[in-house]
């Protein structure tokens, strides 16, 4: 009987639901439902709804489905506030019609659901997920009328959620996480609009669940639609504002890897936004981000070489890099006691150790261990987050090996290595043997700035007390020969003390050298020998900078000692010439030149100095073109400002006869070239000894605490003679004691 009455009512069109388009029909709802409501006959009401659903709304005939939808909406209106008791029965058949192939049926379904929700209001919230799921499908509907109707329903549902304080966010997040990965443009817009609404509701704390939707948000940020990108950018901006306001409640660790991935995105907007988030995370979370350092560096370092087209990304990446570097402190150099304390504090059973996170590769993400454990560690004030140094070094080493990276990235990598050797020297020296070859190869870089930073790292390795081991230690080093002079390697009493890294704070410019110093000198000369172009173009530059960073006397002494055993005589000749030129002309060697000139401080040498009473120049010298070229260069050096003191010695003719005789000897060796004319004019300025005796010496007597002018000039003369006889010495037997003394 109920079915017949319902059929007659629908066929006669005696009642209609309110139109979604805004029509407020006042037609009387089915009398049958009203009667049951007045009688509080719930069983009959359910029976009527069941008939409308099964026999009409879900019918195979399209007109019956249309009538069933109208009937369900009318029932909801007739039920009024009581419709909340029957929402499941009312909503399910309508949502089924959302998938109807007929667009008009989908529109009627949208219209019917609008009326049901409008009557029920807050009572629909327990069914929010199914409503949201259905609406997300209609948002992408190709029919404009259906989309328009779904927008009205969507606004109504948003109003209800905003007004209510009973929204089940926990139950909604899994659905949101699933739908956020939709590739449909309209579905994405629908998702973002809901996230903005939920974020604006004070009683809803969406920030707690941000780790579950952050990746999807960054995916949507790369949409082709400018409108959607803008909406997503606004949503992410609101979240970031909330993070800055409440950093203590933010799950930084759970979102770190998500940011690392999107900081490497090809889309500029995604990359810039992710990099800005990373900057705030590092500054707000501090050392909580340290376990993710290798992943962060993998993303940040390449950005430092961007050109002006990506200037904004480059600037933010630079801030991230600097902020992350500041998080590394000397306490990170402590041994593994910190990890042991973490194990004891986090696990009640000390026999069950906590598995530490695996070391990440250069492109992988680190700190992928137990998130619950990590949250516990971060929240405990007693436990300090430890530095994943192995992962960081692996990333830095990978970037140095990559020949395609830009100059600024290489500089940043070297700055990181230097910083780590300063802050965590003991742990870093475990990686020195693997880093050493690539650091030596980096000396061939095209950029002077890169070479300077590389030299700073190598100098720190060679001078840090943390690198002190028994003996020299290098496997590549030559076996010590009998009579080999020991290098000056002072050991500080405070180095490697049990108190921690305080004894390791040592400037690279100090004369303290460790066992890696000699290894460095050997490998540097090997590189110069195998790569002659490097020696020609950058050799002097590299050695001069090393003299600033390390002890110049040690550098020259160790290189002379190594060159004495060099079998390639041509290379040894070139190297000695380079060292002599640097010693005589470079401003960096001013102090060492003064030591050699004044002899007021003891200067270590591998051999015994020559006596001043020998012949000025040996008569058996082979005068070759190369030798004459060297003499020509020597004449030019005599005329430079550095040798002003030598020219002044020529005024004291009486006490400097060997000096004058040596210069005349050089003059006689030279052909009548420009160098001959230059030296000849200089010697013509030497005063007449008789006039000097009548007028007295032009130069006063030397101080009592300094060597006599005769002694000083004879030593200068010996230095000149050593340079003049260089070609002869290199081609002779370098292993004889006589030639060792000359070379020294």
C-alpha cells in the first residue's frame, strides 16, 4: 500500500524538493511521511525510505531514479530535525547516483543531497567522509551544471564544518591524505579549498597532521593552473606562519625528508618554497635537524651554483647551508659515549641496543629509524642529538668527485670540510685517507678561490694535532734514508687530552705539524711531477699560499729533503728553481728571507754551509743556454727592491770583496746582452776603494749584537753562488755529500 501511494505521489508530481539553484518550493511534502512522523512510527518511515531507495532511486529506469531522488529529498524535508535519525538510509542511495552515466541524474542527486544536508545540518558530520568523497568526484565532473550544483553543496558543507566543534579530524585525515594525490585539476582545487577552510577553524588543529599531507601539497604546488598554484602557495604560507608561532608543537623530524625531496624539484616554485621551509626548519628546530644533514646538503649544495635566473633559490639555499653549518659544535667530536647514553636512557633493558640509522648515500635520505624513538630523543633535554658525520662526508666527497658541479658548490664543500676539521677533528681524521686523494686533485681546479679553500683544508689536515700518529704514517712516503733530517714536529702537551677538543683548537698558521704534513709534501711534489702544467701555472701560487697557512721553513726544508732523493733530475731542477724564485721574490717569504739574511735565528739545513774562502765561481761550469738564462734572471733579481740590501753592501768595498768579485764573475759569463749592460752599469757605481778610505766608510759599523758586514755579505754571496751553480748541481750526483751541502 505504501509503495502504491508513493508511486502515485511521484507520478502526480504532488511534491518537489527545493531546487539547488535556489528555488524555494513550498509544495507540501508527502502526506504519508508526515503522518508517520506525527505518529512517531519509525519503522514505517524506514520502510518508505527503503522503497524510495530500492524501488526508485536505484531502479534501472532513469525516470524512476529521478523520482526516487526527489522523493528522498522530500522525505528529508518532511522529517525536519528528525532526519538525522535516518541519514544513512537517505544519503547512501543519493551518493550512488553520483556515479550515474546521465548528467541530469547526477545533477538531481546533487540537488537531493543539498536538501538533505540543509535540513540535517550538524547531524551529517558523522557521515562527512562519504559526503567528502562524493563531492570530490563531482568537483571534477565534466558537466558544468553538475559542477555548479556540487559547488553549492560544497559551500553548505563548509559552513556546517566551520560552525560545528564536533568535526572528526582524525577520521578525516586518511581520506584527505589519499585524495590529495589526485592529478585532476578540479579535484586538486577542491582539496586545497578544504585545507584552507580547516586551517582557518580555531578548534581544528590541522598542524598536528601536516606531515601526512605536506608531500601532497608540494605535489599540487606544481599544477599547471596558476590559480591552483596560488591557492596551494597560500595554504603552505598559512601553515608556515602557524609553524613560526608554535614551533614547540611542530613535528620537524617527520617532515625533514619531505622537504629534502622537494628541495631538489625541477619546478622552481616547488624548490623555492621547499627551500624556504627548510631554512625555517633549521633555524627553528636547530640540532633536531642534524640527523638529516646529509640529505639537506644533497639538496642545498647544488643550488649554491645557480645563476641569476634562480637567484632567490640560491640565496635561500645559502642561508640554509650557513645555518646548518652553525649547528656543528665541538661537542660533536666526543667519542660514542653520547650514543651509549641514548641507548641506556631510551631502553629500559640495557642488553637490547637501539639500532642506529643506516648511513645514507649521497642521494638518499638519512635518519630513517624509529620515529617514536626519535621523538623521544628530541623531547628529552638530557639527550643530545648526534651528528651523522659519515653521511655528511660521503655527500661532500661525492660532490667533490662530480666534475659537473659549479664553482660555488665546490667552495661550499671545501668550507664544510674545513669547518668539520676545526669542530670535529678526531672524527674527521677517520675519513682523511679517503678524502686526501680528491683534495690533491682539486688543486688542479680552474678557480683560484677553489684552490685557496682546498689549501686551507689540506693545511688544517697537515697541522691539526688530531692528525698526529706514530711516525709519518703515509703508505706512499718514501723509505727514510740514512742521514735523513727529521722534520720539526712539535707535539703539544695538551693535544688529544681526555677533556675533549679544547686541546685541538689550533690555527693552521701555527708551526705545529703532524704526521700528515710529510705525506702532504710528498704527494704535492708527486702531483707537480706528473702534472707539469699545474706546476707551471699554479705551482708558485700553491706554494706561496701554503707558506701563509703553514710554517714556510718546514715547507722548504721538507721539499728540499724530498728532492734530494728525486730520480727525475729535470723535474728536480725545475722544482728547485721554482722554490728559489719564490724564496727570493715572494712577499709571503719575507720573514724567512730575513732569517737567512740576518742569521739572527738558527736556520735548520740538511747539510753543512759552504766556507767563505772558496773560489768565487768554479771554472768547470758548463755554460749552456739554460744556465745563461738563469744568470740573466739572477741579474734581474739583483735589480729588484728585495735586493736593495745587497746593492748597499757594494758600498763597503773593503769588507765585501767576494761579493764584488762574484758579480764580476757573473758579468764575465754573460754575453753582451741587456743583462750584461744592466750588471755592468751597476758595477760601475761601485765606489773607488781609495776614495772610500779617505772619506771613511759610507755605511756605519754593524751593531755589536749582529754579524759583521763581511760575515753577512759572504753568506749572501754564498746564496748567490748556490743559485748560479744550480744547473751544475742538478745534473751532477745529487747523493754526494758535497752537492747536498750546495743544494741546501
